[in-house]
């Protein structure tokens, strides 16, 4: 797919999703999913044997792969943020899909810890152990409640952006981002703590 | 059950959080104590507890998800579709997503798939080849063959869209054709014999197309022919058997090894069964079997339901029953035979009509010896059409007309105004051009035409031509005169002969002769068969083809509009209509009717997308037509951008696309040259010329045009001597068989260059010659004619012969004679400029100002005007102001603004200095 052929699709779809258009959402996902995965794989391949062993450095992924993608699409500001939030979401769903194929997606199986830690001199706050599905659901709820905070978590936790990058993207200071992130963390923690069968 | 955090709660919570976060822990606690409701307070309390004691604004908050990274790596390393796990609905292959399993065969599974990326609604059939069957070299072979099969774009062939290998599994992506197989369709609709033959003809045409691309099907059978909801046939599995074959030979047992499924022996040719060389004759055989079966309901050899061995034996040694005699009408429904193939098409109610000719056609296709069958599918098709229409049919181009044209073209080049080798004609031609078989076929199908042309060619006897050996043109000319009387009683043949001759002359670039013939043909076919008949439409397209070759947009419009309407009425193939629409877009643009061009563009693009995916070459190539539109709209940068965007598509073109790639390069060069881009060098242009000549032969139209473009650019930059050199190269490369009228535009441009380069000897006489010769005619009309005339006017002005210039200009000012010209803003502005310069040269400098202003105003009105001519026009105006004694400061300042930054030096710079200096400026007319 050539960039020019893709361009209208992605920016339009992003606009549609921000309007809450469900169809755009679906389409956007479908468009980005293979592309992001491909980019991620390429990066992984390029990172050589070390990459596989040490675990993918998602930060590096962002810098080289998706930044280029975002630039190619001419994404700025709000849509750029949305895009990266999607990257995070897609990568997470890649993991979930994989777990699914290995039949490890059952609730209660292979728990994953979500550690929302702060800088080294601040005590880490550990959430309850929750599986990826649970995490996914919590994030979904979060998105419905507060999209801005949700995007923060996606970008920083799963798409590997740095605070500084998010600050630039949103046109805010790193201080503001820090504070937002603290709030986001607190909210996520709440949502993770809610019983799985909660009615929302 | 607890209820989770609700949106309304969150709003409140969020606001409180922000406020309380600012406060000290002690104060916070106080607030929390009094907050209502208690659940909210509890949440808030927990949330606030997560905040660090000391909010250090410079610390960086981390979100860490341990294990995520390693899991991500693991997930990305897994193949999506492994060779060992069975495919599931939803699995992704490239940009496709498997939807439902359609069937399972020896080769693997066939799935219906949908586009995974949502870019457009699309379905495909994906053949997943079984992992264990894939031989090591399969992927490599796929890649080679994919390019080949991807070229098979024909409405009757299910295209192969993609092929590849993913995670150890080879797959083919094919066009998905919902519908029924041929036998099913025929049976369900209870089709009669004529309908069945028409269907088979469609199939045969698709096969013919593929053969022309050197692709053999090798597994033709009713099961491989789908009939869609519109009743159109599509051939499946084309060349798949060829793909999987290791060697050029195909033996049944080899195929078994590779595919796990043998050929259906019932439709296989004898040589396929015995493992000898397989070629087009084998496909013809299979078509014969299908014909026999459609006509009788039975297989020609053996019966459905026999064992494989028995069937093979029957094919190799059996004799076919006469169709009309076979009375096994009961064995036509129900049972599925051993190979899993469906039951046949059933016997048609009017099977007895197959007696005689149709039987003979099938018999000829079914000969055991391949050499005795039809040599080409085209011949097979001809005979079927003959049978269908019960009268002589015009012979198919590929077989006969094409050969005549080719031969004539080859020998016209030899002739080059001299004598033709008539030993070759009378002796060689009869033999080499028309092999006995073709001669017989031609004779059977079109006796009158054959007789006529045989006589024509054998009339090359010098005694009949006043003692000298006539050349082809003379022969044709002589017989052309006879046509009306010769065929007075046989208008149908007359029409066919006109068609042949029209195409022949067109191929020889003798448009002066081809056009009247084509006009006669159109009139005749209209009279005989009406406006919408196939023959009339063919005639119109021939005529239109001539218009396009001559760059005659007026003709294209005049003929193209009714033709398009006719095609739409008849629901012709979309691809045919598209072709015409492209031509109309360009024609409207060139005729200055930009609104119509834009309208046509907007209408056509969605149609393009119906036929081609947005990212395909064909869809992207559409931008070349839009390019012409943008130029006409004065959007030069947009035009450049279109061509730049297309560059990746033409970066490594496949062989059948090189011609288009060259076109794109030419257009891009043109746009960039006008914009003064550094890439548009003389060398680049010469390279394009060289590449065109390498591909299309010396002196071809494309390289002519490129040279002309280069010369024009050089002229605009004032490098007239260099332009002269290019014109000389151009003149040498032209074939002298080209009609003189076609050379006139080139002569005019060359003349202007020479005069401005200072080579004025004989120029005045040339101006007069050209003025006389450049009367508008069918061969030379429209913008081409205007431009040529304009060059003569300018040359006359440069020679300081206003008398000659006036004479040359006169036809351009005849509004009644050229009504279209009134609407052409760009050309009107040029004419205005020439009028202005002429007036100035005649001494009326004041009177020249207004027309020159018009030219400037024209550029001002364009969104992205061409920089150089614009600047030149401004200087032209400034010169007149100066000579009329008017103030020039403003005009000069404007000219300086307009002078392109990228322009190095230009002769007009000197003009600018002269305009400013006190002494009278020199004569610059004709150089703007």
C-alpha cells in the first residue's frame, strides 16, 4: 500500500473515531492492525538475537517504526496522540491474540502483574495480579470514562512513548503530563480492583 | 453485586481528585471524612493514596507492565498461519482474512476471503496449498509465475490477484466468482444449443486471450468455468496446472505427485495423458470436448462414471459418435461420477441443429493428432461464430487482418517510395502470409473479401500497371477507387473491405487516406445496421482511433460522445467504456473545455475503482489523464505532483507496462521543465527518447513527441540553436512514408527555431508554403493546427514580415470557421498575443497594448501558471508600453517579480534592459 493511498483512510478514520463513530473505529483497527504488526515484526527482526531474549524494547519500536508511520500520515496533535494510543492498543491485542492461540487466555490463567511504579525513590504501587484480559477490560472501561487518561496509559505503558514525547504531542509541560499520569494510574488501579463481574 | 465506576461518578471523582491532590495529607483526610456518598469517598481515598508523598514534579512516573515486553516478542515471533495448524475463519493472509471454507481438494483448501484492511469491499478465493505438498522451489516458481498470470486481465478470466508464501504455506489469491459451474448453469436454465454455443464462445475468447499471453490453461473443463449472476462466464484455475509443473512437459503422473489430484481424463487431450508436450492444441482439444458435451449432453469418448483407466483408454483410442445420432438422452441427470465431477449439462432440446457444421467443428478440435486440430483458438472461434450467424463473418483480426497489416507494414518500410518486392507478394505472400489452412478458413468464412484481396495482390503484374512494378500503396489506391462499383450489390462485404483497408492505411500512418475510408465505413455501417450495431460501433472506434493518433481532440469529442452514449446504452464492458472516457477527459482538456473534462473525470474515477483496486497500477495510471486536465486548468504544480506520486508505481515496471512508464516520464519531464526543476535536463529528455526508441523502434510517435517537447522547451528558454539541432534529429528520424500533412506541425516548429536562431535563408518562402499548406483539414485540426499556425505567425514576425504574418494569422481569427476556438481560453490568449505583436510590428504600438494585456491577464487568472511564458508575456507588454511612450516602471517591476528564480540567463533579459534604456529597443517579435 502506498502512503498516498492510505492517507485519507487513516486521518479520516481517526476523525471518525473521535466522533465516536463505531464503524470508523472498526475500520481503523482493521487498517492499522496488520501494518503495526508488520512494523513491530520488522523491528523485532532488526533487533537481532538480543531483542528476542531481552524482550522487545517498545520504546525503540516507537521511535523508529511508528514515528515514521505517524509522519507519513501527516498526523499532528490530537490525531497523533490517538494514533499512538492505537499503537499501544494494537500491540496489546497482538499479545492477547497470541495468548488465545496458545489457549492461555482463560480467565485466571497466566496472571500478569501491572505495576504502576513511580520513580525509584517512590514506593511502587502494585495492583492486584490480573490477567491480560482483565487488564484489557479495565482499559476499555477507562477509555469510556476518560479518553485522555486512557490514551496516556496506552501511549506510555504499551506504545512505549516517553513522558517528554507525550508532552510535546499534547503541547503541555512534562509536569502536567506527570500529574495526569498519576491520576490515570490511580484510575486504572481502581478499575482493576473492581470485581470482574461488575456491571458498568 | 458491586456496581462499577459510572461516568457520572467519574466526573465528580476526577474533579475532587484534582482538588484534593493539591492539598496536604492532613487536610485531605479532613475532606475525605465528610465526603458523601461513602463509596465515592472510599474510591477517592484509595486513589489519593496512590499518589507519592512528596509530589516531585520532575520525577518521571513510570507505567510498567512486566512481562508485557517478553510476551510481545513471543507474539510477534509466532507465524500467523502456521503450516501445521489448520486454518480458521478469521486467519489473516497478507491483506486478506479467511471467511469461509468453500471446498477441499487434493491441492489443498479453497477459502472465500475478505479484505482485512477495509480499504475496499472485496472478496477473493484463496487457495491454500497443503503444506506438506509444497516442494522447496514452489515459492520461487510462484513469484515467477505470479507476474505472468497477473497479466491475465480479461473479463472472462478469474484473475489471480496475488500469490505468495506465508509462514511456510503457499497460497494463491484469486478473484472470487460466485455463481454456478457451466454445466450446472446450462442445466438449470435449460439452455438451447445456440445459447450454449454462445457461452462456450465466451470461454474460448478468454482462452484465446491467455494464449496470446503465452499461457496455457491445461485443465479446461466445465468445472473450471463459473457463470456469474449476470450470465457471464469466468474461467478459473488458469495456468495453475502450469504453475505447478516442473518442466515444460506435463505428465499425468508428475501432476499427481505434485498436486495429489490427477487431471480429469475426460477433458484431457491424448498427449496430456501420455505425457508428451502440451500446448495450445491441448486447450483446443478440451474446448472441443466441452463443445461436444454441450451439444449432445454426452462426453465424446467414454462415459461419465467410467473408471479412470477406461476413460483414458477411450480418449486415446475411442471414436466419437456423431452428436445427432447419440440417443443416450437418459444419462444426463443425477449421478456424480467417480472423479467427483458433477453431472453434465444435459442434452439440449434442439440438439439436431448441431448436425453438419457444428459437429465438424467439434470433430476438428477433437483430432487425436494435435497437428490436425485448429491451429489457434481464434480459428475455432471463427467457425463457431460462422455457425452462429449462418453467414460469412469478418475474419478475426489476430488471424488474418493482423497478418496483412503486419506484412504490409514491414514491406511499406522497405518500399519507402521505391518499388516493392513483388516476387514476394505474388509468390511469397500467398504462401507465407496465408498458410493453406488459413486461406481455406478465410475462404470458407469470407469468400468475397478473400477473393477481392487475392485478386488485388495478384494483380501486381507489371503489365497492368504501365510496365512498372507497383508498390502496395498504388495497388491499394487503385483498388480503392473500384470499391464502390465493385461492391455496389454487396454492401456488407464493402463494409468489411473498408474496415480492413482503413486499418491498413492507419497502420501505415496514411491518415489522409484512412480517414475518408473510415468515414465511409461509418456511414455505411450506420445505413446497413443502425447506430448501435456492433459493426457501427467498431467503425466509430476505428475513426476515433484515427483522431487519437492525430491528437485531434475535436474529433475525439465529436465521435467519442455519441460512441460513449451508444456503449452505455448497450451496457458494453466497463473496460471498453473506460478507455473511451479516458480519451474524452484528455480531449476535453486539450479542447479547452476544462469543466467538461473535470466532470468526466469525476464521473469516471468511481468507475475505475469498480474495476481496479485503488492501489493497483491501472487505477493509479488514471492520474495521467488527470494530468492533462490539470495542465489545461493551469495547475502546473498539481500536474507535477500527480506524476511524482505515480513514480513508485512505475519504478520497476513489468514488461507490458514499460510503454506507460515512458509516458509518465515524458509527462513528468514536461511538467518539471515548465517549472524549472533541475531534474528536467536535456539529458533526461534524450534518455527518454532513447528508451522510447529502444522499446518501440526508431521514429515512433512517442519519441517524436518527446523530441518536440524538448525542442519547445529549449525555444522557451531562448536556446534556439539547440532547438534547431533537436528538430533536425527529429526530422531524420521520421519515416518518409508519413503523410506530408502530419509533418506540418513539426515543420512549423522547426522553422520558428531556425529563424530565431538566425538561419533565415529561405525562411520567407517556407512561411508562405506553410501558410498555404496549413489549411484546417480532417488530418490537421484543433489545437495542433492552432499551435502550428501560431509558429508560422511567429516565424513571420521574427522575419519582420508583417504581411506574411497577417496572412498566416487570418484563419485563426475566423470565428465562424472555428467555433470551438472561442471557448479555448488558453489559445485565445495566445492568439491575442500574436495579434498584439503583429499590430506592434505594423507600427501600432498603442493598439498592441490591449491584446498583450489579455495574455498577461490570462496567466493571472490561472491557479498555477507556467512561469516562463508568463514572464515573457509581461515583457512583451512592457515592450509595447515603451514603444507607445507609456510609463513602463510598473510593468518592469512586475516582470522582475515574475522572472523565475531558477532561470539562469535568457535572451529576454536583454530586452528588459533595452526597454529601460533611453535608446529604442530592438525587434523582439516572435520570440515570446
